[in-house]
């Protein structure tokens, strides 16, 4: 079979091609280093991210994109400093996304004055415009070197000019009355939830905690520290709810009206302003460091190609919502269509003896199945972004909970919706099995959109856009309030760098 050739090392494949009678078909399966496409923010020095990344799309000699993997690691990437200075770079081999494209990730552990050289090779040959020269200075994640021009920074990140979710969230809040919030928020929300009260002043972070459950401030602290190292934020004062549930249940026609609390999850019944979840945030900050199932590595671990997946729906998870138990019931009645299991009981312990406990399986192995069932947990299921990045079809329970990016995804186009009570689950699985090409198209469209929406640069854009819109609406000056403490940047060797942007500002 023609496919077999792709499993061979490129050198041997080329040799075999040379021996084959030269037909269009044979030449069409050969990678063209000149025609292969390379793009992404990781090729631009000014885009500082915890992990920089870019993409390689394999293109054949006929100018056509590969749509399946052209084989094991055809491309090698070398990243080095332009000068002789020692620079630690963590750069694993490009991730094969199994669709003809590769995702290259690299993490810098130091900054470089001169710049970076990125060489992308196919065998001995340079690919596309390789070598790419990133003119210095190129800063690493922990270098405290904010761009003083907020608009310039957003433009360099290619941030969208607006986001539908942000506009919608703020439409209820033409003004942000800091004095009203200072009076109300600690009393209304403080004791029973976890609210962090932050003030950003002159790009320094101050905060105090309100309420009992505030440990998750570590996630908001790390994001704010990361942002303020990259860009000079406007002065603003806000309240972040670090609990699971959104909290502002007042409607906008009520008196007194709702206040703009920032939360990690939204719901139809509440008016909180959503930010990306702590999980997505932490995953982005710690990619190639402290986490393994992050939003980039998942893209290279999406299981077999569509045609080789088991054509069943799949679910594993904890018992954080009764619907998940119903899923196991349905699975027992239709084992040929659905494999669903609860891996840990906490809320419905008494059900364990009836429903049984399923063994935990690695997340990457979920993608051995064609259809993935997404059912809420306590709130929106935080696995949804990861599932969307895979190449299975997502069957998503309709839900009043949402994360910041859901608004861009449409049922029937990017995933298949399930009734909240799951009563149409079996019908939808049967539909998918009977309409395999359509199901595959939806899976692919969902994946493509998720790749765009969930990329690290977009995360930074989203935070900055929310903060900007909030800051513009404040009706009085933010202040450092009683009980607030400074959240400091790390000062150890990992942050060592010389910042030219700061110098420029000092010289003015
Ligand atoms: C080939 O891949 C690139 C990168 O994903 C894409 O922009 C382009 O539209 C593709 N070309 C075709 C003909 O599909
Ligand atoms: C699961 O099935 C059992 C037995 O038919 C039933 O008693 C139980 O209520 C069902 N549980 C759910 C969550 O539907």
C-alpha cells in the first residue's frame, strides 16, 4: 500500500520513490521542503509566552497539503542563540498532530540580547524560509520586562479587536462603581465563598482575601504576575471569585443591581464576568514544566486516525453530578454504543455497589473512541477544552454553565448537542454512526476552532481585553485598600535578564 511508505524514514522513502516509476501519484506523496508551510507567533521575538510555539504544515511536491501524518518526525528543529552566550532552551521534537501538521513548542530559560536562530530541517534541507532569525532582545517568561504601550503589546500579540463574550458580559455594566463594590462585595460574598480583592496600580499587584476558600489565588496570582511581566496593565481594582460557582445572581433590572465580579465559569442565571478557567490558565503557564496534559501536548496525543477509532461513545469521570450516573445506566443498556464509567465516588457513595467503579484510564486514551460524551461536573466540565482539541466528535450536554470560549462554538457545527437529561444520547450516537462523514467533519471543525481559540496567545489577549474594558469603566480611582499586600515577582536566578524596554522608559 502507498501508505506504508510514509512509515519509513524520509531518506529511505525518497530512495524508494526514485526507484518507482515516476507518476503524479508517487511524486505527490513526497514532502517538499520549499512548499511546506511554517507559521505562528513563536517565530516573532516580541511575543513573549511561557512556551513559544509555531506550526509546520507538510506540503507535497504537487503543492498539496498532507492531511495525514507523513511519517515519523520528518522535520527537525534547532534553536540557538545568535551569539555565543549560553542559552537554555527546552525544545522537544515537533508534535505530530496526525493531520499533516506539526506543533513545535519551545521554552526559553533565559533571555538573549542578540536574538535566536530557528532552523527547521527536512533531512539536510531547510524548510520554508528557514533559518528564521528572531532579532534580539528575545525575553523569556520570567523576565520582568513589560511593554509600556498596552495597545502596542496587544497588536504584537495579534489580539482580536473584540470578543463577543466580553462585550456581552460588560453590556450590563456601563460603569464600574468601585466605592459601591468596596461597601458591598465583602459583606455579600465574602464569608461563604472565596473572593480575592486585587488592585493593580502602576503595574504592581496588591491583594487581600475575603472569605474562607481562597487557596486558588495561586492561579490568579501567577497569571497576573505573568501578564505584568509582559505588559504594563492599566490601573484597576477588581474582585475575583475563585470558587467553583458563579456568584452574582442579581439581574440588571433589579435595584440594587448586579456588581461586576470576575469568575472562572459563567451561567445563564448569573451576571459574573468570565475569565478563562484556572485550569486552562495554569495549563498554559506550566506547559513543558509542571503539567503533562496541557493544551499543547494534547494536540499530539489524539489517538488513532478517525477511521481506526472504536466507533462507540466514551466517558470516564467522577460522580460530581447525577447525570453522570444516568450515563452509566444508559451504558449498561447499550454497551455496544456507549462505554461510560464512574472512576471515583464522593457525592453518591451509595450508588457504587449498583453501578460499579471503572478503572481510571489516561486522558490521551479517551481518543481511541470516536465519540466523547461531555457532561457537566460541579459546573462546566473543565475537560471540554481538552476534548475539543482531540479528533473525536464531542457530544455535549446542553448546560447553563459555560467557559469564556463556548460562545464561539455552535452545536451541529463544532459539536453535537445532547438534551440536558441525556434522553437523546442513544439517538445521537446512532446518528453519528450512520452519518460518519458528517460526524468526522463536525469533529474536525470543532478541533480547528478549539486550536485557534485555546492557543496561549489568545489566553493572554482575553485577560488583557477583560481588564482593559473593566478599567475603562471605573468611575473612581483604584486604591490600595486596607489589608492588601504586594504580590511580588520572583527574584531568583530564573528571572535574571536585562530589560531594554525598562531602560528606555527610565531614559525618557
Ligand atoms: C493547507 O494548510 C494551510 C495551513 O493549515 C491552510 O492555511 C491552507 O488553507 C491549506 N490549503 C488547502 C488547499 O487546504
Ligand atoms: C439507574 O438504573 C436503576 C435501575 O434501573 C435506577 O433505580 C436508577 O434510578 C437509575 N439511576 C439514574 C441516575 O438514572
